[in-house]
């Protein structure tokens, strides 16, 4: 599927023309000599012990397969979560402004003037999380706050991109946990948005930097899976797929459910 959707699309102004590898042929399963960095900022003491144990086991496997693994520091990552939750809501507020019930999409059946129609449509058509992000984003983009919030967040984003570029000048891939905890049960944290946001702490830096990453299961703790994130440089999906392939063969993770029904 990646082979089919990758590359330039003349109908997509965000796509880029570049030479594509054959992704399936890249799955050699050999990572000997591969240079692997572990950002300390994405491997914290407060993460669940079971998560750290599973990631350490995956690191041991990589070393056994001949990879060179070293700890590194990406200091700007500490600010990624804060920057993301200013940038993403601001973009949501801007992009979702078009959903007003006039041109396309949902329209409320309730009667009223045009302002009431906008209000009813957006109140009924958007869920709680979307409304929360629209409100945050509208505030961040409002007069007097744009440069203090959105502008500063974009500067932090530039620092994160630079940090990753420096790291990939020395390493082929980076690894980290996918989340600070094991997978949580369905509905377990939906009433606490802040806890849900904190679950993104390891994956958000890649979104801000615009680089590819993949998550694979690397262990089980308390009956629930632990995710390992493999991060690559721009347009180097072939390398992270090959690392994932090599690890999946060695870990031999069982997809059979371990929880009682």
C-alpha cells in the first residue's frame, strides 16, 4: 500500500516529487552496523517500569543483531508537547471554520437566523474534543496573543526540526517508547483530556518535525502491549520498515489476547 500511495500526486499540492525505493525489497532484516540513538528525553524515569523493561529488552535484541546503540540528548523535545497543543488547535480552529452549515457538511435542522444556524450547526456537529481544540486555537490566534503563543510555538518547532536534523547526521534511526504507559483499556482515560494529551509525549515531536516513525509491539506488561517507536529521517521509510521487520522476527510477538474475557 505504501508503494502505491508514496510519491508525487499532481492533485496534491503538499506532495513532493522524489525517487522512491522498492519498500518490499528493502525488508532485508539485517541491521548490522546500523547506528541507533535513544533520546534521553523520550525515555524518562517516570515512565511505567514495565515500559522501560520492554524497551530495554528490544535494545538488547538490536545490539545482538549488530546495531550500534547510544544514548543522545534532544533538549528541545521537552517543549514539544506544549508547542504542539498550541499549533494543532490553532490549525484546527482555522481549518474547521469552513464547517458552518452553509457550503457543505452537516447543517442543524433547528430554525433561526444565520448566526443561530451557525451556532446550532457547530454545537451539534462537533464533538467535545473538537470543540475544546477550536476554543484553544481561537484563543491562541486572537489579537494580542498570536505572537505570544502561536508565534513562539512555531519557533520551538523550528528548534525541534533542527535538533532532529543534527541527530540524523550521526544516526540512522532513533528509538523510544511509543507511550509512557502500556495500552490503556477502552474508555479508561476519556474523562481526563490532560492524561490523554500526556500519552502523546513520545509521538508528537515527530509530527512537529515532519519525519516518519513506526510503532511495533515489543512486549506485554500486565496483559497489555508495550509499543516501541522507530523514528527515521525524511523520506527514509525504507530504513525504519527494515528495522521493524528485523525486530518483529526476533521478538516474535504473539497477537493472541492475554486478558480474560
